[in-house]
C-alpha cells in the first residue's frame, strides 16, 4: 500500500495531503519520538523491510535496475493528472516498477487498475521468463493493448467481487509476490 501511495504521489509530484496532516497531527499531539516509535512498530509488524534504511536501499536498487530497462513502445494513455491527451513518453516510475520487479525477483504479480496497460507492461519488462501477471480493471480501456504479451492475463470487473477473485485464483497460484494497487486514486 505504501509503495502504491508513494508511486501515485511521485506521478502527481506531491505528498498526499492527508498523510502530511496525519503525520503533523501525530507529531504535534504526541511528539516526534512517538511518531518514530509508531513507524518502527508498523515496520516490525510487517516484517519487511526491517527498517526505513532497508526500504531506501530497495528503492535505490530498483531505480538502478530499472534505468537499464527500455520503456520503448509503452503507451500510458490519457494521464489522470493532465489535460493534454495521451502521454507520448513513458513516465519515469515505469522504470522503477520494472526495476523493482527485477531486483526483487518477483514472479507472480496481481495488479488492480489496468487503465491502458502501461504500468502492466512496465511490470512485465521486469519479469524473468517464468513470471506471470494478472491485471484487473473495472473498465476495459485499450482492449488490444496487452494482447501481444503472453505472460499477462487481463480481467475486467471489480477486483473485490467474488467472481473476479475466483478468476485471479484460476490464473495464479498463491502466494503472490506483489499486489500492486493502482486503481482508485482517491485517498479513501
């Protein structure tokens, strides 16, 4: 979830307002030491990464790996944050996504929020030969955009609906390596 929010904010060139106000209110009410303890406890509960320094290292490695991966011929589609139409060039975070998949040796990915399939293609470029992606969106934009990529299965519908969940299970053995939530971009 944090990675998805971070990527969304990177794409939109901002920090989420609610995150900033929550962070500020916790620090103001309980003090910065309490906030750091809460962060550390959340990291311990999830088990990985062991620290924010580890997360920084993972992200740096992902950027480095991704810089060497070509994003040629990936079409993003109409940008959510601009009114200028279809983006002609892949956004930089596509390299991060591909590098993250490759550096972490991810093989089984479920993506919620296909849109035109740009992020899906970036994830695919980071996969090894044995990888697989299942991507879901409530609408079918760019219906033929992923047809040429055999490792990608595209489902249309609400990812929380039982029939879609069954479709995911039919395509992907659990456990998965990455659940990439890139659907509804509202904070809620």
